[in-house]
């Protein structure tokens, strides 16, 4: 993992979380250029307040993901994608770890109904 990508991703994550709406589910103007065009607006219902103890930054090609804990201890995962147009990293999604299956996507061999098998966010 490239050190400079790590620091770029973390700085961007902190900037976005600082702007994250507390109640609205409308993308704030200041966030427009920080998120990807296909950013899932439903993720704004995920109440994120702080970036505590970021860990597991992984990047594969044009995608990078980082896991961190919110102030309340919830594990969160943000996915970023690097633009092929201007080289900037923009947030693709920010989802909490499913509290039913703890990110595995299944329970006792069945697809988790909490997250529909994705392990992150709500179904
Ligand atoms: Zn689940």
C-alpha cells in the first residue's frame, strides 16, 4: 500500500465526515466535488460523526477502502475511487458494518436479512 495514497484517502475521509449532514439526506454543496458521481445518496442516512482509529486501508487499482470507528464505536467502511479524468479520489460509499452478521453477509448459512448479504449498510 502506497503511503501517499493512505494519507490522501484519510485526509479526504476526514474532510467529508466533517461536512457529513447530521439530519439531512441531501448532499451538502461543499461535498459535491468530494464524492463520486454515482455516490449512493442513501448512505447519507448513515449517521457518521467522527473518524476514530482508522485501520485497514486497502487499494486495488482505482478503488481504495478504509475502515474506521465512529465516535460511538460503530465500524464504518468508506470506499473511494480515483477519477480517470482528473486523478482525484472521490468517495463512492460510506456504510456501517451490519450489526446482525458483523460484515460477513450471512447468518447460519443463510443470506443475512439485515443487509441482504452485503455485510455493510442496511438492506
Ligand atoms: Zn448482515
